[in-house]
C-alpha cells in the first residue's frame, strides 16, 4: 500500500538557521524533504523582532510565493522596499534579489515554489 500524503508539524522540522549560526536573527525550516516533496519547494521563516536576514538571495529559475502569517516587516526586492502585513501574498519572479526584515513584533511567513536543485545564489551585504 502506497502512502498518498505526508504530515509533519513545522516546529518539528530542523531549524537551518542554527546550523549556519544565524539563530539570533531568525528561524529557517525547510520541510520539503520531511514531507517527501518531489517537485515542490517549501520553507517556513520566522524573523525575530527588529532583525534582518543575514544575506539576500535570488533564484535563476524558481518563481516563489511568500505568504505572511503573522507580524509585519519589509522585503527589499532588487533595492525596492515593500511593506508586509499578515495575509499578504507576494510573488517574486526569478532573478529578483530579496532580503526580509521584521518589524517590532517579528515576521513569520511561508514560501512556496518549484524545487530546482542548485538554483539559488546568496548575496552578502
């Protein structure tokens, strides 16, 4: 009998920010492997109040949709700042650099997009 679904609580997924020394800035959980996703990319981020992600990033091929669950903040998209509030959904096209910053109550959001192995570039500064 094959399993047609996988369930996982996001709080049980390993926090990748701890591994790279950025836990003072945020949580970053990437549950796609835990959910046995084959083609769907998926992430949960919680940026601590008043903090900014440690680096920007962009994708060559992947379009992403970010959905704000709670808190507020801003995202910088190729230098343009966009305000974010609960239940805002934001589509980001491939090649657009993005970095998120939390407001005074923090920023919590989900990210969805296709998985393209090796499709991502970190941008320092």
